[in-house]
C-alpha cells in the first residue's frame, strides 16, 4: 500500500508509488514531486515541521522514501520563488544542520528587501549558527574555543 499524506482534507495529497514521491490533485491527477508540484504542498508549511514529520512517521510504509527529499524540494522551491508569506514559513522549517544545503539561497535571501526583516534576520541567524557549529565541530581536541 502506498503512503498517503493529505496536505489539506480535500487534497492535494503527497503519495508514494514504487519508491518515489508523487503529488496527487483532483485537478491535475498524479505527478512526480518537482518544483512545479511542490507549490501544491506549500500548505504543509503552515503546520509545524514536527507535526508533519510525526504524521509521516505514523503512516509511512516499508518502502516510503526519505521525507527529507520532500522537505528539501519544498524549501528550495520557495527560497527560489521568494513569495513573502511562504518564504517566511519555509525558513522556519530549516534546521541548523540543513543550512549547508540551503546556504546560497539563504545568503541571497538576505538581500531581498521585499522579504520581511524578521525573515531576513532568521536567515542570518541560521547561517551564523551553522557556521558557529561547523567551526566548533572542526576544532581539535584540547584546542581552546575561538575568541
């Protein structure tokens, strides 16, 4: 049986088939996960990432692909599209350990004045936290922390 996650009660739905993520809508049918179909998944960003991941965990089947793939496509698509409402929600979904994946987009985001100051500062905080975490992880044992 395929994995099914309702984005909204009446659809669209995120599904799996033969180990691949697909997006099904009543208007367009079933299409592979891509930047184009990720638009249909944006309402997931209105929920906490933790609650969506918990639902995925509960309903996942043995052959369900890694949900991180879906998260990456949604966030990359939105950080590229830069729709002010959705981009703020997408930035909130990014975890510090994922920043290297989105680093170029987060750096570019800081320059867009049509994006809220709060969102631009959140991008800056993520970048700073990632760099701090990377720097501290790269220190040799017994080496003092950076000043």
